[in-house]
C-alpha cells in the first residue's frame, strides 16, 4: 500500500475516533447546564445527583476528545503537507480562531466545573458549566466553517496554485455552512439524548429504582422526540443544498447513474462502479425526484455526467442508507418512549431495553453521515481547488503503516475501555445505598416536573 | 483590513514571538504536570492520588498551549510546519501516543475497579515519560536543523534526557508548592536530585549545541555580543545555585517561601528558552529556513491578529483566575 491510501486510512481512523467524543460533549455540555440550572432553581437534590452522574461521563468523554483532537492538529503537517501549503491562508486562521476562542475556554473552565464547586460561589460554578457548553459549541462553529469551506469553497482567489483569502465573511458563511452546522449540532443533541436515555434505562433495568435515572430518561426522551423531526427537516435542507453545490455527491448518495426525470428512490441496491449500474434495486417510483426537487418528474443529474470527478459510489450510497435508517429508528423509539411518558405510565421492560440498545445509535448515525459528506467530496480535498492525492506526504509508507497500526490498536483498546467504564459507572450508581427517593416523594405529592424545593439538602449523599 | 500598517517583517516577528510564548508557556505549564507524571511512584497509591489532585484542574488547559503552538506554526509558517513534522514523523507519533495514554489514564484511573487503577497509574507514568522523551528528542533534531546523522541523533538523545530532567525538576517544585507532609519531603528529595541532573544536562546540551552551527558558535563565543550574552548562562547558574540553597533551607521554614523553587524553575526555563531563541533567530528551522521565507499570506495573518489581540489577554486573565481559585495545597479530588 502507498502513503496515500495509508494516510487516508489513518486520518479517517483518527477523525472517526475523534468525532465520537465531541458529538457527545457538545450537547452533553448543554444538558449539564440545564441540570445545574434546574438544581439552582428548584433546590431539589435530585438535579444535582443527575448532574454529578453525567459530569463524570462528560469528564471522561471530554478527555478522549481532547487527546484524539491534539493528534489531528499534528497530522495536517505530518500526513497532508499539501493541504496547508495550498489552502493554509484560508484554513489557518479558522483553525487559529478555534484554538483561541474555544479550546482554551472549554479546557480552563472545565477545571472549575469539575473540581471547583467547593471553592467558588455557586453562580460561578453554574456560569463555568455554561461557558464549557459555549466553548464546545464555538469549537464546532469554527471547525465546521472550515469543513464546509472545503466542501463549498468561496471568498478566496487562487494565484499560482495557492489560495488567498479575499472575503472572510464569505469564507466563513459559505453556502453549505449553515446547513452543516445545524445538522451537526442536532446530531450532537440526538447522540447525547440517546446516550442519556440509554444509560439511564440500563440503570433502571439493573434494578436502580432511584429517581435520578427516571428523570434523566424523561428529559432525554422528550428532547430526542423534538430534535429528531427537526433533524429530518434540517437533513432535507442540507440535501437540497448539496444538490445545488455538489450534485455528484447526491448522485452517489442516491445511486443515480444516468441523468433523467422522475428518478426512483432506491431503498436498497448494490452499486456496481465497474459496469456503472446497480444490482438488486428496490425502487420507489419517482421518490428521489420528489424528495430532491420536490416535483414528481424533477430532473436529477447522474454520475455519468461527472466521470472521473465523482466519489466512489458504494460507500457513499450505503453510509447514507445507514444514517437515514438509524434516524428513522430513533424517531420510532423516541416517540414510542414519549407516548409512555405522556400517559404517565411506567415504561415496560421492552421499551427500556430498546432505549438501552439505542445508547450509541447517535454514534452510528453521526459516523455514517460524516462518511457520506467526506467520502462524497472525493476525489477532492477542497472541492475544485485541491485533490486529495496532491496533498499527501512524502514520508515512507512503512512509517505511515507503523503509525496507523499503533493508532488502530490504541483506539480499539480505548473504545473498549470507554464503553466498559461507562457500564461500570452505571453499575456503581445502581449499587449505592441511599435514602429512597420514593420515600421523599411520598412525602411530596407533587410530580417530578415543577417539583417544590425540599429542605433536606444534607441527605444529598448519593447519585 | 486592520493592522495594514504592519509590514511583512513585523508580522513575521510578531508571529514568531507568539509562537515562542506558546512554546514557553507549554514547556512550563504542561512541563510541571508531565514531570509529576514521570515522578509517579509505582508503590505508593496515596502519593499518586495527591499528585493527581495537584494537577487535576489544570492539565487540560496546560496541554492546550501545545495545540496553540502547533497551530501557530501551521498558520504562520505552513511550509516549516510540514517540513518539521514530516522529518519528525515517528517521534511525533510516539509523543502523541504518550499524550493520548496519559490523558485518558488520568480519567480512567478514577473510574475503574480498584484492581485496574494501578495499571492506569502506570499508564499515566509511562505515557508521560514517552511524551517527555519524544519531545526532547524532537527538540534535539529540530535544533540540529533536522539532520539525521549519528551525531545529530546522539545530540537528540541527550536533549531527550535533558528535557525529561527539566520537566521532572519543575514537577518536583510544583509538588513542593502544592503538597505537604511526607509527600512534600519526598518532593524535596526529587527536586534536589533533579537540580543536579538538570544542571549537568544544561551544560551538556549547551556545549553540544555550540558544535552544531558555526553561526551559533560565533554568536556566543565571538567578541562583540558574547559578553552581553554571557549574562544568560551566568544568571541561569546563579538561579540554580540559589535554588540549591533554598531547597536545603526550606524544610525548616515552616511552610514559608514554598513557591520559591517553582518560581526559580520558571526563570531557569525562561533563560534557557531565551538562549535557544537568540541562538536561532531569525530561523524557523535552524540553519535552513528563516521566518520570512516560511511566512504565509500577510492578509490572513492580519485577520487572525485581530482575534489574537483580543482573545490572548482574556485567556491569560482567566488562566490566572483558575490558578487563584485552586491556590493553596491540593485537596482530595471529588467530581461534583
């Protein structure tokens, strides 16, 4: 294998591993702020318990995100020297603003958020929680501005093969940025929601009858139920935007070879790039035209218009179906859960099992979505400006092979450690003895929502 | 565009200054927490818990200075960035693996079952060691101008041990400041031993450094500037000597002046960094590429400078805030 394919594998591995953690922490940061705010306003100890349980998960997840992120800032130079040499004048300041405005903010206030509650006034602790959430979101803002510019570049001028920035607001607010930002932030919201609902359901299934996991399930399931239709809407808009600016990517997503009208939506197929056709098609007549052009007979350009300039079809085609399928499953599960919550019935075991099963569903959908958009940009690294093959390193392939193998082993090990540790944190929470929340509740006729403050803060001894 | 009045040469100086500041702050800040990691005693869990508690609220932000430093190199001097990191591909990879291992071990150790805690503690120790050795090696190869011959490799190995000794020394000084009782007594021992190793290391690296580039030799040994520059090593060893005295007296001082060793370590770091910077300015790759040759487009740098001028003072301010909030002896860490 040559340095190009190895470098691509390595960067793909790194960025896939990295995104798992920020996609949780961005939204989990806001959840923590919500929990802390509820605690401050109601004074009920259960909110602080929920906060303390999830702040542990946040700390672990954040650490994994940081270390895998540091790796990437080096790989731009080690593996993709052509990237910065060609478009560095645009990409550099965007990365710089991310480090300056986001990384220091979140890393510094994280210290106060995790360890400072006894040392700072409560309002400062709540504010630090908010600042960490703002920091993670700002980080997403800058990095997605850069990623979107790589997809739909504008506001620059290429002189002798090197890009020069001409209009920064055009660069930042490039055509695909608003759609990608909202799509990604909603994805983070869904990932965190299903993680919270899933782990809390797991605790309940393991016999945890405390109030905290019940409230967490309720908060997360309701949030997911609201976010998922928004996400489907945002995804649709993003798709239309891609059709306008990167039609070859949409053609690969839908497996469309010939330009025609009234294109069917393929629920399943096996794209065959050698013969430039599909096998085993399962079509819905006129479906793709309807979704993409909002007309039954709308015309969609096929891959054959972009010979040699379009991405590999099969990975984009299947990733897209995995993402959409996962989204639909999320919709079903979240709404089914919400029905039980709205009826104020306890969730049956099968419902809890489904929530637990879906704990990491956000990861699958997020990864699949990123594969669609990133593989879909190939053969370009920056659409129309720089090809991936032209940016790659001169390092001997053996060295890249060695580093790739080491990263692969390490990341597999860390992923297993992360998931088993989450399980362990849950099991510990189940086993901690405490004054039963039900006892408190029986003294307090009010329901969970809008619970009146309880005076007995001293018993706040368990999660 | 704001800062239009800044010439290209001025921008190059501003950015190499910022890069220098980021590297120096990284070496000091992540230096002490890496040093604490390398000093991790495998046989004393109580010490390890307190040592972790002493760096808990800070390490994440400390490491961010590395991201800023690499980022500034990438942004301001992109061709140097790719040349340096391609030449240092394997040591950079090992440094990153070390940083990953120690970073996650920090969190895992507190959350896993008791029997696994020690394994993560050892991961923290040896991950830190792998990081410091790799950083020293990278610094060594960088200083030679990215040479690959045997002498350059030997110099880099020397630098690897020198940097590790420096981090262990500042880590020990940090522990004197942040801990008490038995662990503090241990930290005094570590600092005394570290002081000797560090002093020998500084002499060795400085002398070896003179053999690398004729320009550097002329700068330091030549007549005109030599006398002025000689103040730097003189001051450095005066401080190291003072530190030796302080370390001998402090245990009887009943808690007074415990910040002194750390402050001196900080000054020693600064002086060594200054000497290094003066030796190689205006090169961004010693003897090979100057800052002006590697500089990226001025307009992009002006655009980033606007944010830098606003944000960097804020970063420094809230960093100071956090150090004030967590001042005093380290407490047992409890996630809240």
